[in-house]
C-alpha cells in the first residue's frame, strides 16, 4: 500500500526515542522527511544519525514548555525541506502518584508540559498547515479509562483528547486533520520504568499481560506504523477521533 509519504515533511516532538522515534523511523522508511525535537542534545543527535542524517532528518534541542518551540520547528522544516505536511506531538509522561497524592507543583509542571505545551504545538502547527495536513497527539489509554497510580495522566489526557476534537472541527474545513493516539502497554522506557517501580515488578508485568487480549506487550514499531498511516494521505478521511494502539486492552466499544 502506497501511503503517499514520499517527500512529505513532518515535525515530531519528544522523538529522540520511544514512540516518537518509532514513528519517525516509519515515516522516513516510507520516503518522508522529518524534523525531530527532544530536550537532550546527545539523544537528538544520535536519533538524527539513526534516521539517515540531514537528507532525511534534522533535529532541534527543544522543550514544549518554551512558547517559541513550535515556530522553531515549523521554520526548520521549511528552511531545510521546503514544506510542512504535519506533526506528531508527543511529550514525556507525568509523574506517578494518585490524583490525591501528587503535589500542586507536580500538577502545575505537568500542566505546562503535558497539556499546555501540547495544545500550543497543535494549534500553532494547525494554523501553518494547508489542505492535506495532519496532526497526531500521542496521548494514553487514560484518555478513556483511568490508570491506577497515574492521577495526573488521568486528569490531563482526557482534556487533550477534547482539545484535539475541537481543533479538528475548526480546521477540518481547511482540509487539516487532527486526531489522538492512545498507546497502551508498549515497551518504551516509560512503561519499563512504571513496571519496575511496582511493589512486585514480576507480578505487575504478569497482571499487565493478562489484561491484554493479545497476551503480550506491544513494540514501539507497532505504534509507529499506525501513527505513520494516520499522518499519511492514505488516511485522508480520518479526523477528530482517538485511536487505541493497545492490543485490545480498552474494553469500551
């Protein structure tokens, strides 16, 4: 299947590793070019090298809490590759802890990064796109079902899903699509850390697997293929939705 990604250009935040990097890998493999960003310069440089260097990928050290980051990414895409066709907006997960346990400061910091940073990036990129553009927000299954011990995620991710729907409605008449992605137990560093932090990591791992109908954890590449498809012109009639990539773990229809 031709996803029509050849020479299209995407910016991806939080993409030096994990789900963002897996999506960048798939986009580049199908002929797209990417601008990736993350907060650690060495990780950004290593990711760019792994993606094929400046002919296919460039990287910026950037943080979504900086209001200027979205425009920097847009400018870099246009300067290096001459166009912009979409974005994958991803940020690191917020701290563990129930909603009642986490502090005001943790709520404020997570709001600035997970919520406001994502909203700012999405609305800025949406305004810069033309017909055929697409934006995906990497959220979590917590947008539909609360996750035990992740109160901040349970509080903020559903709001981001609503924001994505709102922006999709506003920019749909211009031919710009916006959607959310809901990764489940995909074995990124984040999920490894969450399992390792459990009181009984082996039991937590076994229980997590048992809750997934496919009976296994996902791989980042499996997420990346779904994200690349949804960002591509092949998914041109998909917008305003949240798409689980979770092995069937969510029980809602």
